[in-house]
C-alpha cells in the first residue's frame, strides 16, 4: 500500500493511503475533538466537531471521513476552528434539554467534557425546550430523547457490532429522533438482545441502565474495544 506524506499543524508525517485525517492526527499525537466518532464503527461525520482547515480548500472538512492526500497541509487548532467548535457545542445544548444537575451521566458525559474543552460556559442561542419523550418500556434500559445529540453511535454499534439493528433515525430535520424497531416501544422490539452495547456507546445520558440515578452512569468501552479487535483479528466469528 502506498504512503502519503502530509503536514498537520506544521508537523510532517507519513501514513498509509486510505487513512483518514482523524486517524493520521491520532498517530501524530494531535487531538481533534469528536463526539460522534467511536473506535471500531463506521464514521459518518455527524457532529462536525472534527472540522479542520486544509490549504487550498475553501470549506472546512470533517477529519473523520476525509482521507489524506499527498502534500496536504492541515490545521486543526486555528482560531476559526475553535470558534466553530464552541458554537457547535452551544447549539447542541440549546436545541436539547441538557440539565446536567439531574442527569445520570453528570461527571461522566462526553458532551459535558467537550463544553469544558471548548470553553463554553453559556450559549448565545435561545433554548428551544423541545417536547421530547422517554421510553422506559425495556426491562433493563431506558432512553431519554431529551439528552440525545443524534450522534448515531447506538445505531452503528447495534448494527455493525451486535448485528441486531434495533436503532435507526426517524423523522426529518430538527424533528429527527432515534427510533427502535419500526418506531415501536423499545421493550417490544424482538430483535433487541439486551446486550447493553448502545448504553456503553452513548456519549451522554440518553441511553441508560434502569436504576441509575444522578451521576451514577458507568460505561465499559473496553467491552466494545475487545469485540472489535476480536473480529478484526479473527479470534472468533459470529
């Protein structure tokens, strides 16, 4: 496989052809913030937090779904990008009902951590206070659509790792939300194996284990990593 030479934040690196900018940056020790990216599942560029500037390209490109090219000059931490990232986090907070003080993921929430990272202590946008519901029909888990940021990690993990494809995205535009089955109550979806991978994948407190109270959310990402590596290395088959 051919090798591509490029520059990230002034540092020249060489990576294999087909590598994404996000992967190349990780190899170079450069952190690019993300919320929808999850190791082991397909990237879709949903959150746009990984936008980067590339010399000669007028628009910003998402690092997770943009492959490297020979001679690329990439900037990941410009003032423009930092302002965009803060604005994106502000929009996520304003369009949902994220009340950290009463959330099971308080203190263990990637959205909360991202707000701290980008320096967001308030949002300049008016809160929409959408009327979103909860689904507690499952025996072990629940989903609170008020905390969902539509990263679709749950959709991709359930489809690509568990193979059940319980989750999908319903409706259009600002009315989009995560649906189970054919828009059935989660507890009525026979395809659900109750594996809990969607809970471990969720970056916020949107999908949770029943019985958890404020700040008690715990995730085991090592389980997902083990499954992905086992499949990649052909240590077991489905």
